[in-house]
């Protein structure tokens, strides 16, 4: 195997390997699995909430139903191993496309691989298995279809089809028309004859996004979610990106690297390219969740800046046979390690009933205890990040909150905070809700546990994740 092929392999294999190693966060995934299971069973998309006692009966616009159905189907057919492989495959596809675009634009294999791996490093915190990862795959596919649009103009008409699928998978579908709009500006700047075609494709794509169960209202969902104060004020992912955490540090460091490259080019950068970087930087800076798109878009923008002119010959290097054999060994080792890391070989984790060390943000001991003590009619006051896991693992036990942040009215969030902080009337609020079980997280909620004990709640379980309390009248 040549070094060229090895670098290409590494550009895809290393992100795939990382996706196999990292655990699967239950924070969002598990409510999508439950919703997808209901879609498969009923052949209908959920329209109202039936899982919580604070939003039960409230309208629920389930825009991500397509991704949920896929996730649930994979789970039913192949279990957690299938879900882990699905995440690895989507990750490999996204960064494989980045590497492919770099190669098509004339970069040598090593530079293309290094650029791809740099993009992966910045995007890694956003690569959880949830509908957004499907959106990232659609985003990469749109970029690929646009890469050779001047040599193959007919291919851009596949983009509206991608956008239709995208609009039924994740709310980031609006990026399809945005990318086409930026491509149109580039075509205008370059006086490309297909500028009108690119603009027409953008308009058709915007209209095609309406081919969802909600019709044109899908646009209201996509825009409204990012502007919803109940979401942006309470959820870290929807707050402005800062230097206080790893995703923010990686984002701003990569943006500084791009700015340095632009400043040191020695010649003016075309304004459409600057607009490209500016748009995706703004999306990334607006909210932590927007960081997912920046590294992919930035890598493609850098490729355009350093692309080798068409027809330029790249010198071929011939490696000694020993080097070629060592390259094969490296590939074989990575493949073997990847297979060995699959969850199928692991024992089940007690309490979770999932392969060991695969699912994160799910407390095994507390889950096992709840399975033992929960009775019909019980209601659970839970830490919000665990809500989705509990309603997936214990579907008969209604929870107070889960990860569908936009579903809950502001007064519900205020009441939840009142109970969690011990404000005046917190006990009365639990009684109004009919709460019979309280789970207290172990990270700094000792005061909450003490208040429950003083109020007569019965402590029944403790581990490193947290504690479980029962109401005084619970049998």
C-alpha cells in the first residue's frame, strides 16, 4: 500500500476509530429512540406529549421523526452495536467527504488528510449520535455536489432531493439553501455562466424543504428554536460559544488559524470566500451547537484557498517494498482494533442492560433501583439531563422534564428551578405535581437531599451518581 493510500485511509479511519471508542450519550439519543419506536409501531408521528406529567397533552412538533425512525430501526435490528457502528459510519462519511473534496481540488494526500483530521478535532465534541449527525452528513453531501458544479452542472439538481431528506431528519436543513446562496455569490463574482442555475437550485431547495408533514411550518421550527428564550437562556448548547470550555477553545483557536492564513496569503482573498468564512463563524459563535458546522465549512474554504490549479501534475513517489508492507500492517492493526472495540464483545452493564461503557449520562444503579421500586401511578422528579434516559428505560414512569426543551412552558421551568433550589413553596409544588419519587444527582445536590430528608421523604438508595427518595406514603 502506498503512502498516498495510507494517508487517505487515515483521514477516514481515525475519525471512525474515535467514534467507536467514545461512549454514546443518552441525553438526547434515548428520547429519539423512544419516539422512533413509537413511529415504527404506530406508523404515525407523535403529535402530543405522553411521557411527562408537566407537558402531557401539549402539542409536540416532532420535526426529527425521520432520524428517529432510522435510529429505532437500527436499534431493533442490531442493538447498541448497530448504533455505535451507525455513528462511526456517519462520522466516516462526513470526514471522508472533506478528504475527497480536498483531493479533487488538487491537494496531495497528506495535506488533505491533515486538514481533514484538524476539522475532525474541532468538530469532535459535536459528533454525538443524534439527528444533528444525520444533518452533518447531509451538509457534507451538499458540499460534495457543489464541488464540481462547473464541470458537472447537472449534479446540483440532486441537492433539492438531499434537502427534502434533510428537512425530515434535522432542523439544520436551512444550511442547504444557505450554502447554495453562498455558491451563487461565488459564481457571480467569477462570472460563471451557471450562476442562474445555482440561484434557481437554492430557491428550489428552499421550497423543497417544505415537503415535510408540517409543510412550510418547518421553517418556523428551524428559526424559532434558535430564538426561543426558554431554550437559549437555559441550555448551554444554545448559548453563545465562549472560551470557558473545550468546544469553545477549539472553535476560536481554529478561527484564529483561519484568520492567520488569510492575513499571510500575500494576496487579496475574494469577498465570496470571506463571506463563506464569516457566515459559518457567525453560526458557530452564536451558539455552541453551531460549532458543528464551522470546522467542515472552514476546511472546505481553506481547500479553495490552497487548491492546486486543474491540470497540475503531482509528482508520484515510489516507496520501498518495506514501507508498503508496513503501511498494510498499520491498516490491518487499525481494522483489528476497530473490530475489537465493538460493543458486541462486551458484557452487559448491570442496571442499564446495555454493553459495558457504551452509554453515557445514564446512572446504572439508580436505573436499577427505579425498576425495582416504581409502581403504576408514580411520578418522577429527575435531573433534566437524565430525563430522556429514564423515559426510555422506564417508559411507564412519567418524568418531570426531558431533553425536548422547547416543549415545556416557562412556568414549568420556573417551578422546576423552585424545587431544585429550595425556594418558598417547593414542597407544595411537588405535591401539586403528584411526585412520588425524587432522584437527586450526586454532583453538588447535597442540600436538596437534606431538604427532602427533613421534609419526611424516605431515602432508599445512594451511589456515586446520586440518591433516590420516596414520598412518605409510598409503599
